[in-house]
C-alpha cells in the first residue's frame, strides 16, 4: 500500500527510535503478501461502500463479486499447493478423510 500523507504521530515513533521521520509517500506498507494482498475488486467495493464513487454501470456489483470469488479460489488453491500439510491437517480437523497420493512412478 502506498500512502501520500504526513503524520506527526508516525514521525514521533521514528523520532523515539532515534531515526529521522520518513515521508509516508516514500514508504510501502505490507498488506498481506503475494497471496493475500488487496485486490482491485476490493478497492472498487471500498469506493462504493464509502460512497466515493456512485456512477456505477448496472450489474457492476455482480461482475466484481464474481471476479473476486475467482481470485479467492485461485489463491486458495495456490495456498494449498504451497502449504499442503497445513491444508490437510485443517481438512482432517473438519472431519474430511484425506489420503496421501500414491508415489510417482520413476521418481526416487
């Protein structure tokens, strides 16, 4: 997330650490890593929720929700591939029966 703003409080935090206060516009704040970062769809929903934009085309909300749902499914699948053991453990806690795949032929 990139913020163009100034904050006396943020400057105070840096000052108490003995560091010069940076400009917030020069900093990039982490917001969830590559898998869980905010999406364009979430930003559009934010604009609508805060009434910062109101001239939407008819049906926009369904399109945005569909796109966001697809993004979330893709990220869930990628997260399971990256953290398979954690995913299996959670599914087992939820009562799912999970079996390991057979060993790949010709491997090892």
